[in-house]
C-alpha cells in the first residue's frame, strides 16, 4: 500500500439525537461517516447515534459494545490508496431480533434490547430516526407498495403491537408512545434503495398504524415528516482478504468495514425537529430527490443487477471480475445509455454519458471484492424499481428493452439455484419458495416458466407482464441464455 491516510474519531459526547434501525455495514460506512466528519469539523456533539440491529445476529452489537462503539472504515480509491477512518459517533447499540443461540422462537427470546430501544425512541432527545433495513424490511408489495399484512412478522406486529419485530412496527410503537406523552414525532429518514423511499416508508408505517388505531395513523400521517433520500457508496461484505489487508495496515478490528472512496448522499430538506448541517460535509440538501433516485436506481443499481445475475450464472464471483469482461462491460454501457438513461424522470441537467463512464470506473475498482451473490439477494424486492418500471415506460413510448429483457431472463434462471455449469448456490430472497415451486412445476418448458414468473404480480407490474413484446423478448433471451450461455445471449442483444 503506497498511500495510507489515517483519521481518528472525535471524543464521544454521550448525547444521542439520532436512532438508526439497521446496524449493517452500509450504515457504518455511509451515514455514520458523514456524521463523524460533521462532528469533527463543527464540534456539534448533539447528534450521537444509537443503532439497532433488528434481524442479524447479536454478536455485532456485543462486539461494538466491547470496543466502546468505535470501529474503522477503510475507504479504497484503488489498491494503492486508502483512507482509514476511526468512527466513534455511535454511542449505543441494541439488538431487537431473535437470539439464535437460544434455539427458540417464542416471544421471550426476541428483542433482548427492544424496550431500551423503544424508550430511547420515545425520548424527546431523539429527533431523527434513520433506516437501512433493505427493501424487504418495509414489508411492502414491491409492485404496488401495499403492506404485506399476511407476512408472519407483520401479522405478529398487528396482534402484539407493544412487542414489535419489524422496523415499521418499531416506528409505530415508538410514535404511539410519543403521541401519548404529548411529544412531537421524530423525523423518519429512509436510506434504502427504493424510489420515493420516504413516501413508501410513511405508507408502511401509516398502514400498520391503521391496523391498530385509526387516530394514531392519522396523527402520524399529519404530523410526522418522512423525507426522501438517495444514498450511494459501494460497501461490499467483509472477506478474509479484507481482514488480512487491514491487519497489514495495523488495524485489528472485528467490526471494521470496507468501501470505495466515492460517497454521495442526497436528502430532501424537511426536518421539523432540526438536523445536522450535513451540507457542510457534501450532503446535497434538495427540495426533490426523485431525479437523483431514478438515476441511481436505474443506472447504478440496475447495472449491478445485470452484472449480478449474468455473472453469477457464469460462475463469476465479483463485480470487478465481471466488468473486466469486454462483452459484459459493453452490455452495461448499452443498457445505461440506451435504456436506463432514456427513461422518464432522469435529471435533465446531468451528463448521463459521463455518469455512466464514472460508474464503469467505480465498478472496475480492483480493491473491492463486491460479491455478485450479495447484489443478487432479494431480487423480487429490487427489480421493480431497478428495471421494470423503467422498462414499462420505454415500451409505452414505443421503444425496446433488450438489455432489460436479458436481465429478467438471467434473474429467472438464477432463481433455479445453480449456475449454467451446474454449481449450486443458495437463493436468498423472500420469495425463494415460490421460485422453487415454479421451476419444479415447469422444468424445461422454457416459455411457460418465463410466463409463470412474469405473472408474479407481487414483482412484475401487470401492465408489463401483459405486454406481448416484453414477454416475447424475455422468452427469446431465456432460450438463448440456456442453450448458448451468456456470451451468446449478449451477442443476441447486440443484434437486435
């Protein structure tokens, strides 16, 4: 490593103004970094963070506590340039999921720190609640945005609202306590990759609250702020190689995370109870996040998904390895410039060709081992906003979507649980059971298998599924993919 910059954290203040739900790597490498930088520059110590791990293991929470809530972020510009940041803005951590070590699933073994978290959120000191719980953590139908009331966890939160197990349930219970105490609602800032993410978060919370108390739902809808945001930073899952690289730099930290040097955060500026002066750290505080969301979801995230499903079927492990293939890189460029960039809602003032070029450079960062299987997770939740809504808009305008059709075909084949060479892998998706049944039912009947997937209205908007040109394009791409592999499938797209 030729150039290492080390930055130590500021002293902890003990003042907590923010609660974060979703204590994962992205939160620790993105929002927490912005807050750490802000605290160091401004000296404003009123915005410490209490972070909660809702669904993952208890080990991370306990490890952070043991480390005094300090950890490192390694920001790689490339293999030769890294900035090491020590982060100390997290002041408390909670675990509210099931302790798998108990081996039981009853209410008594859920939510070890739930009451402490709810007490913290109900306190007037908490002015802002942020979330990174992934798309599936909102329990919304991906195609329509309605609350999945039949989901076992949501059904539990409806039946036992004082002991919630979901992020929407925790928000509802905390807001209910604040209303009962005469305390204004905190602002809820979603930081997950969903279009209109603040609006969708509000919809999940209000719909769940309405199952409990119509007046509570009305109060939340009327009084609580749910600004939208767009976040961007590539933060791959930690690997043994990352641990070794950090150790070589003198960092022995089980809680460390790695990411790229690039970082972006665009936030709708609507915070009735105040906020940090994030704009001083490069956060773009705007009146309308939608164009930024659309650009990122369709160009960056859409390209990632295209790489993930095609690359995984070829047995490729990482984004860097996949984008190093000339045919895959050319496919991405065509997808971004011909399909994604031309869909409605993209920011007119932005040089989208330059943005596409910058994304390809970021994907080719050889210091990151961003696993395709990590990106491929939860496709049923991601694909509507990354591909399908944009595809519908183009088709309605009389244009074609061959790259998107190939991506959908690759996703369908990916859900079979093995690559094109017969190597098995797990399919991590809330609808994996449904996928298995469809593959089992249709076997080698390629056309009917594709049509059955397109009829999943929880994923595919009905208007898109019923579009004959789209169905034909996906069936054709699937057949070429199965019979000729990804190289032939990409060539077929080039000849359309």
